[in-house]
């Protein structure tokens, strides 16, 4: 009887000792755990993007000559659950793919869990609006590669592990213009909001750290503009550029200098057949001078002009613009003497604000025909005009 009791005590001790021994975990293998949250994507295109995440992290892990023991789908990626999967398959590593899809925005967490240290050793977060025109597979491959690089660095600083919760930051925008709509993306855009009281705080969308973020600003009747946040979402407000009005009509007033003694006042209306690209204009100038038409007395001259002009730079909304033009004009004095003139070449430069612009213009009209000039100059040559003024746009 005594021997029987001793035998059972021995067997119980051996079993207990075996259960207390640490489980040997294979450091060359991993389990892959996948979780999806948020909306259930019905679009096969979107579902394919989400499924590609597991392929990206699997491929980059196997490139390290490591293998994946098993693949599992789970609703819980807590440390106790992940640890259980590792111990069940007797592997040290767990690759975690955690995706979240809301309002066409896909967020993914790639993580590597260490079952020996029982903590996340490396993690990479990426957020992407699926209709930005960005190739999602490339972004996932890059994210998985960064994960492996962080994993390697963690061995140099073994006490520094990644936090599983991502840092979240909302981008702020400031603008001098009210009513400007801000979008993420360029071609396929996601609306962020509208500038009100010179300010806008974007809704929370997770973007990767140190990766440029692109967007667009737009307003009815104005040329849209792209913007970029070079280092990703920042705590500093992003100052948006002022949008330029799409010009259909404009009215200008200019002071034209013929010499130090003589000047004229010019008024001009422009109709832009192609907004901020090609225009037709009509104008009126008035000056007082002695010319062949007025004889020896100084007489007031009125000049009516018709012109066509073309902007030379390729950007419709560029603040600095150059244009060239040509035109015809008719001059009439107070003593009812008249002459037709031609402007073979007109050169101009403009600096634009949202609704108006500074204008500088140079022209040298010539008399039509081979009679003497209306201003006493030789035929086909005439005093030049250098004009400065403003244009109001609408």
C-alpha cells in the first residue's frame, strides 16, 4: 500500500514538473492573425485591397527566410489571445493584420508580436482614402517593409517596443478666403470641410507619419489649387493659398505715359473668350497734346481701341502673368480731325490678386498708310505708350 502511494506521488510530481517547464517556441516561424473592423465591404475591388494586406505582410516576412505556421481570423487581438495562438502552434512570432474600413477610408495596422517578451515588438500604421488614385498595393508593400525594418531595429533597443494604439492627429487649415472647400486627394477627392471664419479642422483620418499628404482646395467661380503637406499631418496649421477668380470680364483704369510732359488716361473693358487665356477688349483714352491733327494748338485727343490679347504662360491662375496683343484704334480731336492707327504689338505684365490685378503695358501704335503720323512722327512710327493701372475681375 505504501509503495502504491509513493508511485502515484511520483507520477503526479513528474506531470506537474512537465507542466511547469517553459514551452519551447520556434523563432523561425510565426502565426498570422487577421481582424477586420468597420464597414463590411461589398465592393470586390475594396475587398481585394483588404485581402492584399495579408499577402503583403506574409511575403515580406518570408523574405527573411522565416515561415508562417498558420493563418487565423479572429475578432480579438488582445495580448492574451495572441499569446495563446503562439503557444498553441509553438512559435515565437505573431503577425497581426488589423484593418478598419469607414467612409471609403482604409486603415491598417501591421504588427509583430513577440511571445517570449509578450509585447508588440514592431508596428506600422497606414491610412488611405481608397479613391485617391494611389496604388494601394504599393502602399501596403511599403508599409510591410517598414514593419520589418522596425522589427530589426527593435533588437538593438530590446526595451523599446511599439505601442499598439496609434497616435491620432487632426490637421488644421487657415485661409484668407471664406467658403473654400478643402479636399483630400486630387483627381478622386474626399471632401474635408469648408473654411469658415478663416479656419477649418479636418475630421480624423489616420495618415502615416513622415509621408507627404496631398489635397485640393476649390470654390465656385475660382481656379482650384493643389496643396501638399510634405511631412504628413502636423500640429501646425497649414496656410492655404488664395484662389484666383476665373475671369470672364474685367474693367481696367490705367495712366499712360508718352513722355515726362504728356500722359493719358485709359479705360478698358475685356471679355475673356477663354477665361484667363484669350480676351477681346474695347477701350477709350484721352490726352491733350500738339499734333499734326491739331495744328500748333494743344488739343484734346480721344482714342477708341479694339484689341485681342493672349496670355503667354501656361498657368491660368498664376499670380504673375505675361500677355501679348494686337489691335486697331481711331483717334478724334476736339477740332474734329481724325486718323486710324494700328497697334501691331502690345506687351503686358500683370500681378494678380484674387479679384483684381496690377497691370503694366507697353505699346507703340503706328499710322495706317504712308501719310505723316497723327502725332507728327514719320509714317509707321509713333510715340510709344507705357501704361500702369489696375484691372477689376468678375
